[in-house]
C-alpha cells in the first residue's frame, strides 16, 4: 500500500511541476500573454501558496518541493501577464505631449 501511495505522489509531483513548463516556454519565446487569464493566474498562485502551507504544517517534503518549484513558474506567468499586457501602465494623454520647437 505504501509503495502505491509513494508512486502516485511522485507522479503527481512530476506532473504538477511540468504542467506549467510548456506555457512558461511559450511565453518566453513569444512574449505574448493575451490568451492567459489573469484571474486564473492569481487564484492558481493562491492555491499553490495554500498547498505549500499545508505541506509545511504536515511536514510533507515532496509536496514542499513541488510547490517551491511550481510557485516561481506561476509567478513568472503572472508577472509576464501584467508586463506584456501593460495592465499597470497609464496611457499618456495627448495633452501631455510637450510643444514642438520649430527651427527658425
């Protein structure tokens, strides 16, 4: 019974770590995140932090390792989404343009 439990735990950890890999690689290559959901990234990150807390409280080393590898991947995707989609930028109004100086 314990071998089966361990095998499923290891497989789950491997799949959890690698599931974000293709999206991270795609985002790095294309620098496009318009197809990613901001709310999914935020709630996914919150979920990972909760799992990390659970792993710490239960002293589950494999789960701690999984989450400490997955959290940076999810954080990168969230930061890339904010940066590439310019979610925190203010658009410059046309009145902010300084007057042009003409050469005489």
